C-alpha cells in the first residue's frame, strides 16, 4: 500500500482553482475525481458553511447502466441517515449537470491517515472499525450493500470520526438478494465476487471490512499484486500472513472475517460480539442504530430562515423536513443545524423554547416534537405557486425554479442584507480566482 501523489500538478506550483456559482453555492478547489465528473469544495452562500459537491456531467452518463447507477446512488443516499455515513444535503438537476451536495468531511481519507502513520495502534484501529461496522450494519438493515468499501472511501472528520462515502456501486437488495456483478476495487474484492457466481451482497461488505481492518493494523493490504491475475489467485486462495506484532485477539477476528467460504465467514452481528471489538478500545461502543429516529425539528432555525429569507414559507420547510426531501430549504436547515451544534455542542432541544417559535410560525408543537398541522395546511401549501416545469427524477426542488437558475431572491428589497453578503462572497471568490487564474467567477450557465 503506497502513497499516491496529490492531484493537480507539481508541488511548489499554485493550484488553479476553478470558481463557479451553482444555485446557492460557490464552488472551489477539486477534492477528487470520479467516473462522471469532479468532486469540489463549495461554500453555501446563505450560511457560509463548506460542503462537498459531486458534479456529474450528463454527457458522460451515456448508457442505461450508467443512468441506473446514478439514480441508485441518489436514492440510496436519500435513504441513509447515520452518523458514520456522509449526509446528502441537496440534489440540483440542470440541463448539463447533476450536483450532489453532501457534508464536507475535512480530515481526508482513512487511506492517507494510515499511510501517514505507517500503521495504526490497535485501540485507534478498533475505534475506526467500530464506526465502520456501525455504518455498514445500518446499510444492511436497510437492504443496502455498498460493494466498494475501501480505505479511500472512508473519510475522517475534524474529530476523527468515520464517514463512509461513494455509494456509486451500491445496490438495494430484494428478497432474492443474490448479486452477480463483479465491481469495486480488486484488492478489496471477495473470492465469491471474483468467481463470477451469484453472491451474498452483505458478506462481500464483511470481507472488505476485514481487508480494511488488516490494512489499518498492519499498514499494508493482505492481498496485493500489480498483476491482476496473480492478485485474484491470491484472494481466491485466501492465503495471507499476519505479522507477529498483531495481538492474538485481532488475529483471531481477521482470520474469522477473511474466510473464502462466505457461509463460514463471521457475520457483522458476530463481529460486534467479538472480544477484540469489545475490548481493544476504551472508548464507549457506539450505539448501533437499528431504526431511524423520528424527525424532531428545531423551530428556532426554521424561524430564522423565514425571517431572513422572506420568500421561503414555513409550512414548505417543515413539510420538506418531515418528508425527507433534499432541496435548498432542507440543505440550509441542516447546515444551520450543524453550525449551531458545532458552536454549542451541549445545547439540547427544549420544548418550551421550541413551542414559542413554532407558535409564532403557526404550528401546534407537541411535547414529543411532533407537529399538528391545521386542516388543509399540508394539502394546500404547494398551491401557492405553480410548478415552473416538469419535476426532475433527481431532485426535490419541486414547485420552485431555483435549481435551474443561479438565484431567485437577490432582487428582493427586503433581502438587501443577504444580497450584499452574497456579493461579498462573490467578490472574495473573484479575488481568489484572479490570484490563481486571473479570471472572474463564472455564473452558473444553466
């Protein structure tokens, strides 16, 4: 396992940053590159928060399989809400691009972290492994198989917490959940996937977890070869050697995971009961999320949004949050929520405070956080403005046109303060662009 050079040119040269405006975002430097386009750092202009923006170029989505893969990734990301899985904030569909906006995870890949440290101490590897298993188990409970788990697809946040990314090869399992497509990274592929027979999707993810665990503790991959055919033979044989510095309990767990016969491979629920998993790290074991918690809305944030952006309707915001939409309103809400949580991590949801703001917005809030809508409030709110065009199969910005326009409220007199703030961000971005390229910020051409 060797370190790869950074993308974007030779060291010592200033990186050229392609700055562009897309809806409520200013895009910046490239974070990565995928099959259908780039992943870029972006700034949400309303909140000032940083996000990651995956830019899918439609002209590169050429065949039906590619289209299904994109749709499946979006559907899966909308389904998953777990602290160890990257959060989808918004989907923007334009004539030439699809933009997937997610949390920005600022400490980079687990791969780079392992390379930097040569190998990890077992207590730290156990902390990461618990969180990886937490995220993967959550996926499997929702019939989602990742199929491309690897060190590069696991990011670390500022507190060194795990975030699993890149669900482009994932699949949703039906009742007959045997899969047949060989995919993912060769070094993490399971023997049954390489055999070109139908395989159990979750057990493929378990194998990949074992490869990740081995790599974290040992500092290299259990199966590696530049020649793919030789690599496949090594994986199918299942023969590998664990260094003597690895503890007996860790060796035992790795050996039980990297079993070539998937029917004899230890499942995730048994991994969670293994002594090494329970004892190698002194930190509390994460609470495994069996079901999604009910949506409890922070009405103080909703009130702030409505007061600041007066063309946004409180009923629409609450409805979007209650129905798991991913549009500009919910993105703004979640970014404000995360910002508030970062600034005041000990702050808790208090009914009296929340009921005050809910009442001011016309809602009847119950003590358990549920909202009682007035008759017709949920049914009629979408009739306030017509749908600008046929809704997209990708995004949730229905009934609004902001996903095909750069902005739709700069010209409102009551939003002058917000307009000036946006212009300031644009001006700063222009200065940054001139420093590295000498050109102005592009407006979204779409």
